[in-house]
C-alpha cells in the first residue's frame, strides 16, 4: 500500500499534538486550574444547598399555615352545620 505524504504528515501531527496535549493536561499549572475550578464548583454547590434548605423551610411554613387555615374552616363549617340542625329541630 502506498500512503500519501499528506496522510503521513497528518498522522505525525496528530501524534505530536496528542503527546504535547497530554503533557499540557498533566502539568502543574493545569492541575492548579483543575483544583481552582473544583473549589469553585464546591462553593457553588454549598450556595445552592443553602438556597434549597431555605426554600424547603418556607414550604414547610406554608404547608403548616395552609393546614391551620383548613382546620379553622372545617371547625367553622361544623359550627354552622350544627346551628342549621338546631334550627331544623327547634
């Protein structure tokens, strides 16, 4: 098989770029960048979790208030139903 010089040059260029790329990705500077990026992601996660906790607490308060409103309505309706029965009986 006969390969063209263009294909050989492309292969050699790719291999060279791959070797240099691996060295760049594993360098101390690159590791420093990865570390800082990971730290930023962890800070963002903490911030998001704080917000989620606040939303959950607000939802619990809303649910408790809604249950209280419904209980008060049910008691009020029961009182009116009782008064209506007394009128029918009396």
